[in-house]
């Protein structure tokens, strides 16, 4: 491959959306298989190419590096330390198995994230490989600090499998069943993805002990993905009963000042990527519309998600003409009829609940709703009409916020 071709592949590496795509670019640049380990020597990702070497199958594909590494003696640990202390890629003869290897420490923002290891299984190394590994290492470290497909604690292989599903990897039904059977003695009916973010500080400031607490959640597994804590829960409760069935989640989020988005229930683990996106949306939308809540269920924010799929400049045409009249009345008279009507409809037309939420007297609610009925020319009883009114009022609410900036 020419230098120009390699530069094109480096550009592809920079644009890659996930670690697996990056590793495929690494192979195109170096012509040799490579893999990345985290600071616990767990294999995080590797080039998806055929390698006819026993060590590759055992150490990389079966993730046996961790146990072998720590039992290998002082020489390989010294080599490992040497690589981590170096800012440059090093060409070494591995003291454990005698193989030539290129190793590069992956560091970003002063934090060591892991190591990139390249093996000469498909071609001999040349002098330029070290320079390219240095470039690749810097790009991958930046991606890992913003993406961090890192896993912690016991059952690492289980979390790596879930991570691979999040990265878009596909498996046969038999492969999925076999993988799940290894780690779950009893499979429950439903899966949920929970994405946890901090409310007002970096995730790194939360404290290491939080990992153990989330890892100990019953019927769940936790890891980091895209700089968020991701919790995967397998249980029998339906979506509407989730919060009641898992009160420990709300307590953890409240204690640590975290915000958790919870996906809707799903039954096939291979759907985890789509439902992960739901949980992310729940957090993002919750930051706008549920600022006081710690645990936000995506099911309660579906209308906002639907609205987010339409361009902001096109939303005006979806607002019902009656609601346009109500909005104009508010603007001309300084009233809050649109806000009152939306809360009233959200409360299933209960004047008492509406008053409690808006901190106004029931008589005030009654007066405002009668005003709405007069301006709209509606008794607010037709379900189809009420649905159109509700969606229109939600659009107005979105237009007042930074909604599209946070969801597009």
C-alpha cells in the first residue's frame, strides 16, 4: 500500500464510528492483525481477519490474555511496564512466547487506557510500521476516552459480548443462546437498557465505588460505553412496573446525583443496540423536560421522540389551527392558557391534579379551562381532537426549549 493509500485509510480511521471499524482500518494500514487490551489486560477489540496461529485463537479470540499475563512472571510484567511508560511504539520480542510484537501505550488526557498490540502473522514488520502505529495509537486513544468500550469486574466476557452487540456485531441465534446460557442461569422474560449520566459533573468525579454498587444490581450487568455507565437488566417486570420493581436504582441515582434513562422492555438480546439508543434519548430528553427526576422512562417521552424526527423549521405546519389561536391569545394577553391546557390534558382532565402541578387554585384552573374551551370552540371531549391538541401543545413546548439542539 502506498503512502497516499495509507493516508486515506488513516482518514477512514479518524471517521470511524466505533472501535471495531477502527480495527479494520488498522489492518488495512499495517497489513497485520492487531488487538487492543484495557488496563486489566482484557481484549477490548481486534482486527476481524483470519489468523492461523494458535496464540491468536487462544489469547485474542478466547480472551485468555489476562490470566496468562499475570501468571507469566517478572519479565513480561517488566516489558508491559516499559511499554506503558513509553510515548512511542516499541518493537519487542515477547518474553513470554518469543513472538515479535509492536506495542503502543494508549494514553489520552494524561490517562492510560490500554495498549495496542500488532503481530507479524501476515507480513514482516518494516521501519514505517512503528511510525504508523504511533499515529494509530493517538487516534485510537482519543476515541477510547470519548467512547470507552471498557468493562469491569467479574464476567468480563459477558460484558464484552454485550458490547459487541452494541457495536453492531451480528450473531446467529444459536451463538446468542449459547453465549447467554454461559452467564445467566435463568433467563427472565424482559431486558432493559439503562444509561446513566451525571447531572452536573464529569463521570470521572463520581467515584470508583459506584461501579461495585451498579455491578451488584440484581439480574444485571454494568459497563462503560460512550463515557456513560450502561446497565443491562434481565427481569420479569413489565415496563410500567419497572420503577417499582427496582427502587434501588432511583436511590443510587439520587445518592450520587445521577440521571438514568431507561429503555422500553424488549425480549431479544440482539435488539440491545436499538434499545440502548432509546435509553440515551430518555436521558437527553429528561434533561429538558424531567429535570427533577432521577430515573426517566423512555415510554413517557415517546411523543417528544416522534417530534424530534421532524425538522424544527417544519414543525409549525403540524400545529393545529385551534392551538395557533390559543397561542396567539397568550402572546397578546400575557396569559398561560397553553401551559394550563397541556398540564390539564396530561392529568387526564383533573382540575385538582392540574392545580397541584401548577401551584394554582382549582377555581383558577376551572376559569382558565373555560377560557380555552371558548377560544378553541371545543368542549375537550373528542379523543381524536384531544390527541391533535396535545401533540400541538407539545410542539410549542419543544419550540420554547433548546429541544432540537439536544436531540438532533
